[in-house]
């Protein structure tokens, strides 16, 4: 039997998430400005380039997860940092649109390699904390990531005075530093004596069995499908929230204030919420979280057809609060559950699948919801339609996800060897 990989240290992983998000958000929010002002692209072309970046990241998470399981999480963390460095370096080259677009794509691919690998390491690091009844490692990861998301744009705005090349170059330096630190701090997570990726040492049938063990089990596939509603719902803060603010006559300043409030709420509330969820259990927490998400959209469904109230920001502020709270409940609990339910040989692929399913849901869902949002811009009978649809969607995972979590058999700890999955027998 091969030796188990050692539990990775949690501190460097949380620091990596904070710095990774800081570097990312120092650069990415300014991409649209550069594409529009420096390269004179139309709005549609800017949207296409940014959509390509999102696909390169969210769409490739499953592939990144499969690579994690084949080559080890540490290797993919470092490769993700290297690809991000290259992407940001290309963004710093002035006047070359094709290099800029290639850099945009590489920033997405770097995230597709880094994030599933980091989540795999965090799941392994959480084994001991879970045994001690301590806060979820994914709640801590959420706090670290959100802190980076707040600091990143501030850093980017400071560097923007020297030009976008300074912003992109600064981002590249951040990822060089984090890659070097992680290379030193993270030990080899490949089991001693493990066969090279793609080989099992047992002939063709053994190779097929090894590949099957690296695929997410059917339970994870179904969980990823229904829980993709979480990312779709949260994404409406960017797509639907501006529509509602326009309807009630509030501008960009209110939008920025609500986003800042959401970030502060995440940093302050994530750990207390995670402790409550641990006491309540995963099934009850997930059900409550999705009902709260639906409640946020229900508030807007009630408010949209009515005249604008005197306190115009109150309904939308309540809705945003419920959406953020529901997201704080659902996300760490679900990711922690994946770490328990997925076999060790498919842990990275399972996290990659969760992210890819969310990305597909956002792509397809936003396309359909985009047809309904114009009616929501003015008070009237049709203004509530898009919010009613969004209020109903979370009911599906609220019913299905708790059943998957409640009836799931005990899974091996993330650092333990997994038995042969039943699907391959």
C-alpha cells in the first residue's frame, strides 16, 4: 500500500488564496477599460473577450481537477501560478491586441489549474480541524478570498496611475512571490510509490480502472448539477442588481456601496455562520441556505410591480443581504461535503466539476434571464417575472441537495486511499 500524503499546512493555503485574489482583482476589473479605451473595441467585442476569459476559467475547472488527481495538487497550484504570471506579463505588453487577448485567456486557465488544486489541499487540511469540531476550512478560505477581493481593486487603482502595464506587472510579481513561497511550504502530495499518471501497472484493464477512479461519482455529478443554482443566483448581483437599481432611480454609487457591504458582510459573518451550520448539520444548513437565496429574489418579486417606495434602497438592500447570507451558508457547507463524499482519487475532479457546473449554469441561465430583465426595468405586471423565476430555482436544490447529503454513505477522508468505485465493477 502506498503511503498517504501528509496533511498540508492550512496557513499557507489561506495566505495563498488571499494573495491570489488580491493579484487577480488588482488587474481583472480594469480589463474592460483597457479594451475599450486603448484598443477601441466595441461593447460586444469587449464582452466577447471577457466571456472568453470566464470560459477559460470556469469551463476548464473540471479539466484542472482531473489534472490535480493525476499529477498532484501541489504541481497544479504551482503551474497555475506560472500560467497566471505569463498571462499578466502578456497583458503588460502595450499595443498588441492579440497578445492582450492571449493574456486574458491565460489568466483564466491559470485559475482553472490553481483553484481546484487549492480546494483539494484545503479539504485535506480540514480533516484534523473537522475531527476537533473547529471552523470549516472552507469558511476560512471564503474569508481569505473575499479579503483579497476587497484589497485587489484598491491595489490596482493605486498602480493605475503609472499605467495599466504597471498594474499587470504588479499582478505578475504577486504571483511570482506566491508561487515561490508555496513551492517551499508545500510538500509533495503524491503518495510514495504511486504509478505515473495514466498508468496503473495492471495492464489495459487496470489503466481503465485507474481512469475511472479519477472521475467524480454519480452522487457528486448530481450534487454539482443542482448546486449550480448557487453560483447562478449569486451572479445576479452583477447582472440583475443594476437593473433593479435603475428601476428605483439609484445610481452607480449605490451599486458600489452594496458590493462593499456584501464583501464586509462576508468577512465578518462567514465564520459565525459556519459555526452555526456545523451545529445544524449539512442537510439542514443547505436547505436553509437555498430557501434564504430564494427569499432574496422573492423580496424583489414583491417590490418590482409596485411604485418606487420613499426609501428606494430598502427592498434591494434586503434582497442583497439575503442573497449574501444564503451564499455564506451554502458554499462552505457544500464544498466541505464534497471533500467527505468524493473518493480521494477523484477529489480534484469533483471540485472542478462543481465549479464547471456553476459556470455552465451562469452561461445558460444568464442568457435566458437576459430576455426577462428588460421588463423588470419599469414597474408593471411583467416586472416581477424574472424575480419569480429566480425565487423558484433555489427550491430545486433545497429539496434535492439535503437528500444527497443525508443518504450519502460514509466516504474516506480526503487523505485516505479510496476503494474501487461501484461504477467500475
